[in-house]
């Protein structure tokens, strides 16, 4: 892409204000974090329900970005850059993508459905790319933002597009259709998931079918509702397991080892092929791919040979602990240019180490000549400040001199035999390669070997939940997020980094050493310490933490140190006890507090706060209101008598939900961002953040009368298949979860905990589950949820989350 700013103005119907209408644009971005060398980038300041990218523009201009699509020009920014002013920046991004799409004329497959979109897209890419230059959505970029960004990646060399579209409510698909303009439609499994945004299944199907409004053909599993709404211009190309009238009738499935043989009738003849999967979803997804191959007239032999090589699709960038203090970003299943860009952006956002290495295989299907491609790759590598490139493959080896610090190997085996000489230590390593290079072997070498239980933390879900709560705040109300107790067990530093990016106002921790470790990790946000011990005051001052002062004794002790250090206006926070009776100045201590602080300039009261005892329980509504009223009264008195203007705050998560009129100047959000609410309706709007996972160590069958575990507390009443899982009470699984009280999830099915939970292991019933040793086990996550477990164990989600021991590895992903 190469366009002049002046030529983009009419495309977006924009008003132009700026410095250089002749400026060249060769890329677009919506992500302020990942913009380096952005001179020729057009930045769309997208405004979300709770997020507004306009706030980043000032900073972006400072680092050299000069072209912006905005709804208004932010203060102090005019005369410093080009601004295209539009009514809605997201609409403008879509308009821009639609314009870009209109410049190309080749087959484009549009995919939608409730399940399987991304897998079918990745498989089709694999199945068709030997014969086409494919452009496809990277990862699961299928949203109102992801789709335009994907489509903008099209260039002259591509001759087939595969784009997925995901929607959550009505009227969204029409917009995506305009951007993708598919010529071939594929409807994947329509399921019943994500139905909240729709009245019913019919409405959902109708909306999804908008994508196929102008396609020449629609590939789908025969379904009466689909038939009812499919446009008359579109030719149906349907398949079925039961209805023989369809184009492709799948009449037989044979399951064998881990494979499935599928037999189908097409144009009067019978054929068969085999896939290396057994589950229903994979079978349906493979049939969707078969249909596309038949539509493109592939012969049976090619279909058979390629289908046999289908693979599990890993969509996420995974962050793992590596050997010698390294951090790994594992993206070892794809190597196209767009996903390389995403992975490098992600690498850039990991600020833990200065040193960054990329292990990269040959890149396929870029649509560019190798010369152009590796020129672009090297530009990307430089702009992302990568210190070292390790190239693996014949092609990348041939372009070695395009990179500053680069070693190359012909293949993965050669890399592995030289592994010892490569000195991986104290760095972040991105591992990115095409499937055929089997980079999983490299990941295996580099990964720190610990036991197989991990707590996976979905960072996107945290952002999502944060934004949900932000949307409840009145204008100008500040936000403190509590990251005490290691971020409620989810990982303090990583979450603090994410929150800092989201420009929240304050972090809150319980103890000074938690704050110190955040400072050591590079966090610069103001940090309030809820419960500072007097012995920690020096360290608090040294690390610019801000203590909560809750007693006269503490105040005097802090003042003494502050004066000794000659501090002026050091920020402190005054805690009032309005009924919780835990920490804080009581009503009758206020006079002395005021007397002590009058004229005192070593410290400055940055905020006054109190904490509610019953914000989560409307049974105690009157008590809660009395706390709020008392807080208002006492804090007003302090403010008036001292003539100060501090931030006032009393609400925690459930306070935000239940007492929206008492936000004062700030709220203190805690468990909400970790995806837990005690309100059932609100819970539906939050995303699950943590998934505690393990694997099956061993499986055995026991006959009736045999027992399981210590004390023989489970005795089999039927022949029972028992799976052992390497997680126990030392990892934070309550013993009360044993003896058929609790369950884990294996292959989407419940497996009851048998007998006592041991220190490092527990046993579960898998009699009715088709599983093998090594299969993944979910202890909590989507099901059971942390709240489910808490309820059954008669406790609260806070305790479950914070009990997960530090020996359980935390893995973060987006
Ligand atoms: C933990 C804590 C919070 C946050 O509470 P949540 O219920 O997790 O939102 C707020 N304020 C204080 C003083 C806390 O200790």
C-alpha cells in the first residue's frame, strides 16, 4: 500500500487539518503500544465504549507518528501532524479497508459460524496454499476492528483471500460484509454459543447470513433455517450426514486409532478420505474444508493426501518461562508476515528484558518476492529493537545479510545440534516458524521444565473486565486497581504492566514489599500501600510508595521519618473507619488528626478513604449507606478544616456495582478485573481470566470393592476408571474438594474427585470419559468457575484465587 494523505481524504469523507497533504501512507495502525517507525503510518484513534485512543496522540506525535484519523483534534496537537477528522473512527477504518478491498479482484472466501471459523480458516490456508498466494486473517482477527486490519493486508501478489467474520449482535455483519466482500461463503458450525446478543437462533442465523449476501456460492451443512434465509442469488453447495438430497452426502464415519475415515457421495460417485482426528467438531470442520476443495475442483488423490496432514490449530501467543531466566513467546505454528508483525508487537510489549531474540523460519505465502519480503522483515526487526535473529531454513539463510546480528541454520536439526553454543540467557525469545519446521522441538529445548500444572492468565480478559468497570464510572472519577496478594493470585507484575498501559490512576497493594517488587519490575504508576508496617516506612519513601495512614501512632512515626529526611509534601492516604472496624481513624479521633496535620508540610494528604463492610450484600443496604454518609461527613470536615483538596474514595468492586452514586473522586477495583462478580447478571458480562490446568499422569481401572487414596475414603461400587492428576492441597486445592464433592473438567466432561485430595495429587473418575494419559485437565476456569468452587466449599472466590500456591507456574497469554 502506498497512498498520499490527500487521496485518503475523499475515501473517508474526512475534513483535513494538517501540515503535509502529500505525506505518504504505507501502513495503518490502531495500537498505540506497537508503533515504532510510524512516519508513514496512518493511526486510527478508535473510540471503544470505555477506551479512547485520542489520549495517546500527543505521545505518538512525540515519537514521530504524523498522520491521524480522529473525531476531534486533541489539545496541544494541532499544527503538529496531519488530522483527518471524521464522525466515527471505527467506521472510517472500515471504509478505508473496504476501499482497499475494492482495488483487488480475486476469489475471497468469507467464513462465519459460531464455532470452527479460525480452524477452518487455518486448515483451508494449509490445504490451498500450495496452489494459491493466500491472504488470511491473522489469528482470530474477526471483529469489527480485526476484519478491516486483516483486509488492509491484501497486496498485488495475493490471489486468494480467506477472512473470518465474528459478530456478537445484530447489524454487525452488514459492516463486515462491506469490508470482506466475499465471493465464496462458508458457514461453519452454527451451534448455540454466544447467543446473548440475539433474540434467538433464527435471528442469529439470519444476521450471520448477511455475510453471504453477494457470494456466488454458500457452503454449509444442510439446515432448514439457513435455506430459508439464504439469498436467492447465492447457489447453495450443501452437505449432510442425514439428508441424501444435498450435494455432498457423508454416509459413513469409521473411527480407527486416533483417525477418522469419512466416506461421501458426490455427483453420483463415492469417495473417502482420512483425517487425524476423532472429535465431532474436527470432523465437521474437515468437511467444510472438503467442500471448498471440491468447489475448487481438486482431485481425490490431492484431497486425500492433504487431509491426512491436518493438524491441531494453536491460536494464541503463549508466554512461557524459559531456561536461564529467559522468557519465551511461543508462536511455533505459523510464519506468515502479518502474524509475524503481531508477534513482534507482542514481544515489544514485554518489557522484562532489554535483550530480545527472534528465532524465525522461512516465511511462506507472503505474496511478495523473497527479496521484497526479507527486506520488509528486516525493517520490522530493526524497528522492534531486536538484538539477534536466528534464521532457520534455506531461504532465510540466503538472505542472512539483510539482518544485523544473525546466525542461520539450514533446518531445525542443525539448530538443535548447535544449541549449546547459542547462549540463551536473560532475554525474551520469540519462537516463530511454519509448521513444517517443527519448532515445537525448539520450544521444548528452551522451556523450563517444571511440573505440568499451570495457571493460565488471559490478559485480554483482564483488559475487557477493566473496561467493563471503567464504563460504569462517571466522568473524571479516577480508578485505583488492587493488585495485592500477587494480583489476587494471578501475577502481580504482569497485571500491573497491563494496567499501566491502560493508564489507570493508581495501584493498590497490601504490604510494602509487594509495592517494592512492582517498582523493581519497572512500574511507575502511583502505588498505595494499604497496610504499611512502621518498620517499612523508610523503604516506602525510598521506592516512592504511598502509605495508607490509619492511626495517630502510624502518623507520628511516619512524620518523624519524613521530617528526618527533609521531605516536602510526601503523598499519604488517610483511612477512616466508618464501620468496618478493621483499620482507620474513628470519628472521635478526627480532631486530633486535624490538629496534628495542621500546617504540616512534610506530608500531603493525597487521598482520604474508607472501606465498606457490606457493599456486596443488599441485606445490609442501610448499614452500607450509613458508612457512606459517615465517610462523606468526616472527610468533609478534614477537608474544610485543613483547606485541602484530596481524592476521596470508598467503593470496591461490589460497591461500584451497587452504589453507583457514591463514587466520590475514585474507586478501588479489585476482584472485578479478575473476572469475578457476586452479582449473577454482572457476572455474565465479565470474561474468565484464570484457568488452572493440569494433565492426566496415569489412568487405571479398578474393580468393584477396591478403594482409592488415603484412608480408603472412596470405594468403587462399579468398575471404575481412575485418572491421577498432579495437583494437590499443596498447590491450593482444598481437601474439602475431595470425596466426591468436587470435580474437574476433562474433554468437556465432569470428572468427580475420588477419595482424599493428597498433598501433590488427586484422583478423579473418568469411567465415562474417553481420555488418555497426558490429556489436559481443567481444575477451574470456564467450568467449574472459581465462584462455583467457592460456593460449594462455603467460602468466597477471593480465597480460592489467592490460595493457588506460588509453585504453580503462571502463564500469560493474549
Ligand atoms: C481488597 C480491597 C479492595 C478491593 O476489593 P474488591 O472486593 O476485590 O474489589 C478495595 N479496598 C480495600 C481497602 C481493599 O482491601
